[in-house]
C-alpha cells in the first residue's frame, strides 16, 4: 500500500488505528483452544470485528515464531485474510548485514518464496545502512525503523548524546531518512512521552510514525496528536492489549470491537480538530 | 553449554572455529536440489564433515525464515543434529520490549514450545535492558549482544560518540554487562578492525566474543588473536562462505572440511602462541 492510499484510508475510515495481533495462547478465550488453529481462529474473529475501524494490522512476529512451524502457519493464514483496505505491518524488529537483511526482506515481502506478503516490516537500526536498505528495494513496501521506543529500556541507548546534545534517536532519524523517502520509510516512536514528538517532527516532518504505547503502556492519544500529527495525519497509533484482550469470554470479538470503536471515535475527533477531515 | 564446557571443548579440539550455516538454495550444489529437503541435506553433510574441527555452529535464521514453513522445518531438523560437543548459536538479531523478547526466547530456547533448543541467540541492543534480560532468564542459555559489527553500515551508529569521546558500542558493552555475567552474555565484535579489540577488552576483559568477518569480509585471524584473545581464549571466530561454499560440486563437503581444517590449524597455532594449550 502506498502513502497516498494510506492517507485516503485514514480519511475514509476516520481512523488511524493499528490493531496489534500479539496473539498469546495463554490470553485468548479458552473455548478457542479446541479449534484446530486457535491463533488463526482468534485473529480471524478479531479482524472481522475491527476491520472497518482500523487502517492497519500489526502481527507481532515473536508471538508466532515461538510456536515454531505451527506458529508460522498461523501467521501465513492470518496474513492471507488481512483486508486489502488495511496496511499490514510485520512487527519483527529485524536487521542484519546486507545479504542477510535481503533474506529477511524475502521472508516478509515475497510471497512466492516465503508465503508472506506484508506491506511493511519493523527494523532495528543498530547495524546501519546496509541493514536497512535491502527492505527499500521492494517497490510498494516499507521499512519502519525504530527511533524512540516506548519501553523502559528505551532510555538505555536511544538517549545517548553527542557533544552537541544530539541524541542517538535523532541521529537515527537524520541518517535513515537519507536512505529512502517518506514513501518507503516510517519510524517507530513510542507514545509514552508526547512532547518528544516535537523533536521527532523537527527531524522527520513528513514521515508516518508508528506509535505504540497508547493504552496499556500509558500514552495519551491527545498528546500524541498535539505534538505528532502532520498535515497528512502522519500517525498510525497502535493498540493491542486494550482491544484484543478486552474479554476472555465468548464475547471477546464484540468487546474488541467496542474498544476499537472508542479509539476510532477519539481519533475521528482528533482528525477533525486538526482539520484533516 | 556453560562457559567451562566451552573452554574445555576449545582446548580439546584445539579450535575456536564457529561454522556459519547461511544455507542459500542458490549457492548450494545443484545435485542437492533433488533432495526432499535440500537445506537440511546440505547442513547435515557440512556438519558431518566439520564437527571435529569446530566448537560452534551458527545457523543464520534469515536463510531459513525466508522459506517460510519449509525453512523453519529445515532449521528444526538442523538444530536436532547439531553435535552436543558444539555450542549452538541462533543468529537471529532479535530484540523487542520485555514481553515480546520473552516470546523470542521461547522460540529459540524452549523445545517444548517451539521445537528449537539453541544454546544462544544474537541480540540487537537498541531497545535496552528489558529487550535483553528475558534471554538471560533461561539457565544455561546465552545472549550474544551486538557491540561492534563487521559490516559497512556498522559505523553509522555504533561509533556515535558522547562528549567524553565514548562511543555507542562502548556504552553497550558497559551497560549490557551489568545485566548478566560472562557466564550468560557474549558480544558480537567484527574482525574487520583488529585493533578495535583492544578497546573492547578494556570494557569486557572476560566475556567471550563472537567474531564474524574473518575470511570473505577481510579480517585477519592473527590480528583478532593478538588484540582480542584472553586467558580462556575468549573468542569464537566465525567463518561461513569460505567453508560452506568452498565448492559447488559433489565434493562440497570434502572441500568444506579442507577449509575448516586450515582454519583449525591456524587457530591451534594461535592457541599455542598464547599459551592456552
């Protein structure tokens, strides 16, 4: 999905919600464990209940990989039913030397080789340019590079500063953007510090940002929009636990929809407030 | 495998060679493509030809993941035949927020869940402490954290320096070592700059280092040993292409053995030179 189509989807659905599919067998409703593929059955129900309210889905690859071949099969089946109206994100945090990143790109972007056809993949930037650019060689695909994450450990290295006070995450934004464009690069920016978006937007005014950390991790949607929204919206705000684990009963899909609807309505209000719709 | 056993294996085999299993269908001998599982057939032949000459095997996970379910199955079967006398490394460059790293740890360390039972996994440190520590919660398992890599892009961020001239890779060495010990943490340090090991050893005198970049990437084994070897050896030097792709003919395993033997002999000389054997 290209940038223009993503913006159109946001305006049409009045939402910039990304639903995280961190599907954990210990957290899904027990009645689903009797299914042949409980992870896929859960994902299918969640997707059907939320697809008109969100513009992106983000399976967290660890939650599939941990079940080995079965998990990989559940991921493949899930990727096949992701709606065409939604941007798909393989949340994989990959990144390695050039010839290896090329193989990871095949894994997530080339369905003839791997069975998977995601629009984008999340990338860890530590290894530099040749670890990122192989993902940009696929027309229409995106690399979403970690800049400032929402977890506790994010401050261990991302705030490491040079003599001029420039922090590592700023250096990442500045260097990475020279390797592609805002048509094939996004950044991960955690929602836990709204005012940090001011600094992010100094370095990356036009890029879309994938924003985890709203909800369970404590970030405020209004703050993120105040400091991070640009003229195209420029945000994909992810929610996982608050939506997919809203209930462990047979009403899990209904309850997931209700939570997604709350967020979509808040997002619609923000899009209106900022004159985007 | 614990540190003491690894040191004993190094002394007994007179080798600190790690063989990389970056098994690429476009590079293996053509006659193997007729096999039911060409990747596994290739790995099995390489392992049988080299296991007495090396102390570690390192499958590069991208080369399996790119083939989806089939690749994952080849990885599982390969992991089952890795000899007990060798340290096994899942070269996966994983790392995510705490609950997700926990799932990645299950993927590579818990055979009951995933089918895989590696001794160690390579980790990208960008997300900080909670992205690394879940891998340290498994007794007898290791996290091998990227410090200074051997690729061209390594200088993009790893050399980012603070006001005191400390570089990011030094900050990584210093912080990460407080999260575990030299009994469950190693670092990746590229061989392309031998003298860089001097600085690495200031920060991590006792840790084992996993060293890619000897051979195809241009690093010198003598330099690595001069600057990087410690009293326990403290090095696992990886070679991939020079060994596994020594021939594309039916003699590929023999030729792989010959190349591994050359390296083992050079390593034996270094171990003797440094008084370790």
